[in-house]
């Protein structure tokens, strides 16, 4: 079979979906984008054959309708591989994996393992069992229990959801009084009950680093590592500038967890370095990650390797990638970072013209650039109004 494999990439509005489409298209694959609206950033790429529109997959009542539409598209367009990108698509396609495998290929872990990885308390327990460092963490069973743990914490601390929600559910109390106030607010805002109350965790001030991997039937095939240089929100959010690197300690810790889960597909294992220089686990992100562009620019082409596997090629284990690459996303958070951290303004500006710092701004894709600029202007106006 030639590399004219037809591949469907989900979540066309995500910046990392754009990176995946570009990576596959540059290798000669026919790439289609799945989205719940016709206009989306990945669909504007010259490497996208067509955007296929579905109902809203974020609405649980649409599950069956959505999966039926996906199967119909796979048959109609002879799709040989689906690459799910976003949180909801990954969980849905893991849930309906057997049904989708009847019409196409799908390299994703089983739903039970996906569900496990999305539960931070289970992942932290697994990490302890595997000898991987974790932050001090508490799991209140009721709002009244907060007073029992408030004296055991250093401030600021972190309140975060125990489960992945596809959104950034996190806040940073500066003292015991704020802990109770902010905890109550986040419970009310997101509708948490006693069965899924947020957890409270010590705040680690070290650099954010991550281990990324593609596994095939429990065997690690490709790895990548990066650490964050800038992020947005600036209190602790997604990478807006990051660089590739390699650390055997991070490799060992990340692999221990995914090996123990006998993983299948891609995953990100996120860590922070504590004051002693040791990595402590934040979470497992069981899907493609927001900084996928950096891995692709460094030569760790996870979607291309996945396609090669589907084509029947033998995939050997590899740690090969360029460990000196930096990447930033000027219109997807880096300029917003500069608004909140004016001392970094000059650095962001220089990076925009530094050929050694890669970005998802490609001059030849003007339609994508117009889309990015529109989002940047909207984001800057919103940030300035907040300030």
C-alpha cells in the first residue's frame, strides 16, 4: 500500500490538530479534518483535503449520532486511520473503539485504561507503587474536611479537579481562608458532588517538564521530552514556548507509568521538578498534547509513525529527535503571556523573528495566519479588558 493512506484528524479547531495535519500532509498522506463546524484552523491548511462536519461531540446526548456519522464518513471517504486529538474525542472513541475498528484503524488505548488515566487519584497511587515521586495531595470527602487539612498545607496551594474535564479546572489559594472560599466556588461553578470533589495539592514552583510517547500494544516505540519556557495562563497553564531536551530520570519515570498500564497509543506524562531537582508527577494526559508541534519540529513525528504502523511497517523503538529545538505559539498564548508578564515582551518579540525558534506561523498558509491573527486580537482584547 502506498502512503496515500487516507487519515481523519479530529478536533479541527485545535492548534495541535493543525500541526498533525501539516506533518501528515507533508509526508504525502491524504488528510481529512473532522469538526463540528465548517470553518476551523486545521481545515484551512493547504494539507487538508476536506473538512467533514459532524454534530457536537461534546454533547453526551449526541454520542450515538456522532459515532454513526464518523463511521459513515470512514466508509464514504475510505478512511484508513482516525487520529483523535481532543479530550472528548479520545474518550468517546476509546469507548466505541470496537465499533469503529469495524470500518477503520484506530490506535488508542482501551476505555478502561483511558478512564484510569483520567483519574488523577488513581494515577498518583500508581506512581507511588512504581516509585515515582508525587506532590503532597489531599482528597476531601466533604467541604467540612477542608479545615482539617488547611494547617497541613503550605501556601499557595492548588485546588484541581480529580478528573480530567477537557478544561483547566484549577485555582491557587494564598491562605487558609482563600482555600475554603475558592474550594466552595469551584465546587459550585462546576457542579461537583461528594463523589468527585476536587483535590488539594501542594504547589510546586519548579519547571514543568513532560515525557511523551507512542506505544503499540504495550511496547514503547517513540519518545520525546520537553520543558516549558513560558506558559499561559502565567500562573500555570499550557506551554506557549517550550524546548526539547533529554533527561534519563524523566524517561525512567514516564516509562514506568505507561509500561505499568500496558499503554496503546500516544500519551503525555507531565511532571514538575521540586526544589531538590527530583521529578514529581502532575498527571497523565492520555491523548495528543497542546505542544505537539514542538515534537513534530524536532523529528518525533508521532502521527506519521502511527500511519506507518497501520501500513504494516515494523516500528522499532526510538529516542531519536533533535534536542536543541525551541518552539513558540505567538498567536496561541505567547503574546497573551507577554501582556501579563511585560518583562518578557522583548523576548516574545525577538522569538517572532528568530529563525532558530520555530512556530506554527507559516507564511505560505495565509488563510491559517488570518485565523490565528483573529484569535490573537480577540484574546488580547479580552486580556486587556480583564486587566
